C-alpha cells in the first residue's frame, strides 16, 4: 500500500489498516484520528505534524520515524518499536508506551504528561525540555543500552 491509497481509503471511512507495510512513506500533516495501524511496518515514515490522536499503533514498527510536532495524544503505542524516532515537540499526553522500545528516541520539548511507560525500554532517550508531569519512570527500563 502507498500513501495515496491509505489517504483515499481513510477518507472513505476505513480505519483498520493493521499489518500494512508503509515503510518510508511521507504522511506529514495527515489526519489519522483513531486509525488502527497495529502491527504495521512504518519504519522511517514521515508523520511530521500528523494527527494520530487515539490511534492504535500497538506492535507497530516506527523505528527511525519522523514524528516532530505530531499529535499522538491518547494513542496506543504499546509494544511498538520506536527506536531512533524523532518526537521533537510531539504531543504524547496520555499515550500508552508500555513495553515500547524507546532506545535512542528523541523527545525534546515533547509532551509526555500522563503517558504510561511500564516496561518501556528507555536506553539513552533524549528528554530535554520534555513535559513528564504524572509520568512514573520507575516502571520503565532505563538501563537498556543498544551497545
């Protein structure tokens, strides 16, 4: 599937795109509220300024993805591979990141308030300026390093 087909089908009301391969696609500024991309291959995809609020991205591979200023509020990113993702300025408030791979992810100036990080692999995350209000990092694995 390519970006044009996804946009067309989403606009037609379809919401379940679980397991699709969209690696490397450019979906910046797209509106994908409450889309189901669970288990999808979204590695190195561009979701800059995209609206993925309430999306199901559980088990998805977003490694190396670009999600600057994206809205991921209340999204389910549990068990997702988010290694090396760029979340600069993104809104992840209330997102479920439990058991997600966040190694080397960049959350500079991101909003993580109320996010769930139980069992998340957080080796070397960049959290400069991130809002961690209400986040319990004690249940995250901060000692994991990719080396």
